[in-house]
C-alpha cells in the first residue's frame, strides 16, 4: 500500500518528473486509442449486415470489454497520477485499502479490470471454437453456430467472468483491493499489513489457472484449425487442376477469419503472460515492483490492438471502417 504523500516505491517509470509526465501521456493516449478503436469496431459490427453473425456478436462483446478498460480502469490511474503531480501528494484513498474505508474506488475498478480480462479470454476462446467448427465442419456450421446460442454464451461468459473477478473477496476476508504504487492500478492485496496468509493469497491462483487453461485450449484448437487449413489449401490446388468442385471445404472467408482469430490469440497470450507470471510470483512472496508496472500496462494496451488486427487481416472490416 501507499503511505502518506509519496509512493512507497519508486518504479522505473516514475522516479523523475519527466518520467511521470511521459507515463501520464502514455495513459491518456491509451484511453483515446482504446475508445476510438473499439467504437469503430462496434460501429462496423452494428452498422454492417455482413457482420450480424455469431462471429460479429463475439467481436462486439470483445470490444465492449475493451471499452470498459478505457472508460473506467485507465482514467482512474490518470486521475491519481495527475493529482500526485499537481498536489505533490497522493489522493487520500490511495493510502488505504478497501477494507479500511467505507467506499474505495478500487472496489469497483479492480473487479472491472479483472472481469473484462476474463471476458476477453473467454470471448477469444469462443471465437476460436466458432472458427474451428467453420473450418473443420463447414457443412454443419450454420446448424450448430446460431446467433441465439452465441448470445447465450456471451451472457454466460460475462456473468462467469465477473463472478470469478469478485471471488477473492467473497471467499476470503483477508483479500482487499488497493491502488498499488508499483503497478499504478487497482490490484488485489492482503488486507492485513505484515501477515502473509498463504491460503487466502493462493485464491488468486484461480486467475492464472483459469486464464491459462482457456488460452492453452485456444492455442491447441488454433493449431488444429490452421493444420486443417493447410491441408485444405493443398486439396484446393489439386481440385483446381482436376476441375473438380466440392462443397465440403471451408470457404475462403472462413479461412481468413480463422487466421485472424489465430493472430488475436497470439497477441492476447503475449500480453497476458507477464501478468500471469507476476501473480504467481506475488503469491510466492516476490514483489517485483518494476515488473508489475510493465506487466499490468502491457495487458491494458491489449484493449486497443483488436481493431488494428481486424483492419490488417479483414478486408471487409477495413473497407467498412474507412
């Protein structure tokens, strides 16, 4: 936790006034990039009939989760850091955890960030499942993948993700939320200073366990789908030479979409891995102050990457966005 006016830790990003200004500038730019990119995604999905599909619904859900990070999570960090620079003292609420005061902003912002992260992971997993069916079982795609089923799965993913996000406080009275002076974000923390109740702290291992289970499954399914795509590409060349047509192969758009989801998976896995390593290390008793800052903010920047990936990989999305 923080104590008094100065942060308890001087991270590599914030030891000088110049670094603090650059950090705040980065946060502000991240807010605008996240809002702009994901609003464009929502506008394209909602405003284009071509995207009124199960895949489009899932991309819209992912955009909403990313928007929440840009609207709620990052602005609180900007407020705290600007306040610290202007007043030369941290906001009073940053000096306490959520168990010490009746209302703490991190009680809301912390679960939002964790919940939206879980929503992103589950959505990418669902996108991968949807595309794998289109690639591996193209004749059954329309009967198995419906907008109604997709809507139900999206609803369940949001409910389940936010239940998981609040589970540490529900199952342990020793875990609280605080504005961390290392990560410059709202983080889960021990409510009692000086104690290390491993049983309570280990509850947080649910987070990386859940995330890596889904991400691992997503990677495996992507590998299977991409291997199948490679085989289909060889078959297409053979069929083109013999002028034989078949309807049992995935369409070109399905193949492109599967490759796009594969790119999303790689980007999210790369951005999430540092935070998972940090959580495990934290549970084992390592503080890793500088590493925590980069880990949390690398994860936050993932909120503005999706629209870039869509624009590069999906021609129809790119044309509609322009």
